[in-house]
C-alpha cells in the first residue's frame, strides 16, 4: 500500500508540473496571439516593427521555458538571482497583461517609490506580476481601478497589487493558495496560478498575503527582505 501511495504521489507531482508549465507558457502565447491579430489590421510601418519586436521577445520567453524543461534536474544549481528594479518589472508585466485581458477601461494607478529593488530571478518575478495583474483585471470584469505599489521600508520591500473587483469570500481566503483550487468558473482557471506565485515568492525568501472584501476588491501584498548591498548589480531585464 505504501508503494502504491508513493507512486500515486509521483504521478500527481508530474501532473502538477505539466499543468504548471502549460500555465507558464500561456501568457507569452497569448501575447503572441494578440500581437499577430493586431498586425493583420496594422498599416503603420513603425507600429508593425514595434509589434514584431514584441513577438520576438515573447517567443524568446517561451523558448526559455522550454530550455528550463530540458535542464529541470539541474535547475536549482543553475539558478541565477540578481537585483531587479521592481517598477520596471511591473510596467513590463502591464505590457504583457494588456494582450491577455482588456485594459482600456481600467484606471491604472502607479505608486512607485524610486529605486525599489528585490533580489531574485527576473523571469519568475515577471511571471508573478503578470498573473497578479491578470487576476485583478478579471476580478473587476475589466472595469475598475488597478493599483500597483512598490515601497522600500525599514528592513523589507513591499509590492502591492490591488483591484476594486468582486472580492473573495472569507471562507475561501484560506484556500486560494492551494494547488488546483480556483474561484473561477469551470474551464476558466487551472487553480495553479496563485500556488505557483506563492512558491516563487517563497524561493525569494518572501511572503504573500491577501486582504479582500466581497464587493470592494482585493489587495495582494508581497513582502521581501530589505534591499541587498549596493555593491550588487541591479537589473530590470
């Protein structure tokens, strides 16, 4: 019986991993689709060049995910962390999210302190921000206010993503970070987005919390260790 349980656990892990990879690849693929659709109606040459460049960058991100798959067994040892400019990464996430969800009727508020940085993997942090922004817009049914905050505090750095959407019922708040749990209708969510986000934040020695009120919206707060030493190199790429 114990052997069967271990085997079942391994199979569940494989399924979770495969679903997580599919979730990770969805965002750049949605970006490529949106840009390609725009190109079919675009007549301005400069705009076409810019959109083609964005397609190339999205393909590079998808390729990077595939490359990670081939080196999964040694990924931890190859992991390269660096200092990341938070405001730049939030803006990059907004750029990607606008092709996955409609942002034209969203009021976007940016409350960035200058030079706020965290240490981690830039691609993984981008994944976190894209998913939080996408979830926020969907919770507002594409109408409302999205607030992005980046704040350096004594001993810690905080990033907040807030929406004025439907909110989450109190009895569900304790489960939203569980794998395969989702508040979205069937077929609209894998239930892995927040689970993967929590894992990324944990790997960055950070925490994630949520404050939500039904009918008023939600705020996700990411807290990271204080700014690393100034001798380390910062990147927003």
